[in-house]
C-alpha cells in the first residue's frame, strides 16, 4: 500500500518549543533535546542555527530527492489586526500566504536542486531516493501597512521586519530512517518583505529559501566529494 505524504514528525514538539525559544539565544535550538534522544548528534554547518545527523549516516547513495510539500504554519502570536485598525486578516488571506510560500518553496527546490544541482526530483520512494520533509513554522509578519482597493478587491501590505523558521528532516525514503534534521530561524532587519495578496512577490523570502536549498545541495555534493 502506498504511504500517504507524511507531515514532519517533529512539528508538534518543535512548534511547542518556539515559545520557549523566543526567550533564548537565536543560536540555541529548541529541538536539541529531542534530536539527541532520537540518536542524532550535533554538527556544525556554517550559516545554519542547528544541524543534527545520525552517526555513520551517508548521503552518497542518494542521487534522487523526494521533496514533500512544505508545511507552513503562522506564529501563534501573529495578529496583524492588532497592528492596524484598517486591516483584518481572514483565513482565506492566510491560506493565500501559505499557498504562495509553498509554491515558492517548491519552485526554488526544483531550480536549485534539480536544474542547478543535477539531482533528480521524483515522486516515489526507492533505494537511491532521499526523502526531504520540510516545514516553515513560526511565520510572523511585523507591522503591516495596508493599501486596499475595495472595488477591485486589491489588498497590498508590507512588513518591515518579521521571522520564519525552517525545520527539515532527511530520511531514507524506503525505510523512513531519520538521517538528519536542521533548524534555522531568520528574523530581524533582513526580513524586509513586501506582500501583494500572497508571498509570491517577496524577494526576501525567496532569497532565504534559496539559501536553505543551497545548504542542502552543498551537503549532497560534499557527500560525493564534489566542491563548489
């Protein structure tokens, strides 16, 4: 029987930990304890807050990738209606942002991993397929400025700062064995976004996702002895 696309198993514990993580250093991962309990060890990767890998795990046998649709979740503290008397965020608006971000994520993965990296993206499990389970959580857009055109139903808003966090798991696509996990949070002045009905016009979000894709590609290349 074909397995349904899984939601990252860490999401519930990871998202619950973000409230605590907000009070900690941005370089301290809220998933350190659970990753250690699962037999992973911390690894230093430049530009990523926290990376964990299974001792002895080798990515070299995998030359294809099964990238699951990214799960997108807003911060529980994101309440844009409290930042503007003019704007009311409805669930359809949130859905558009989720969908736009998910579409951007998939587009960037294809470009960076398949087109530029030479790794084939597939839809089925196999011995040479690495499964990638991504999630973007704690998505927060700060201080929206609103421009609304009622007749044309045009809604534009900007965010001068915000944050989002990537939690990604790498697994053997056949056995489901957890090979590695990464946690990376982006926030502050580098999160200057402009949104027009969806996230698809956000150059900053694209830049961040591209950086995440490059990190994965570099890890796969390194396992094969390739240098950039």
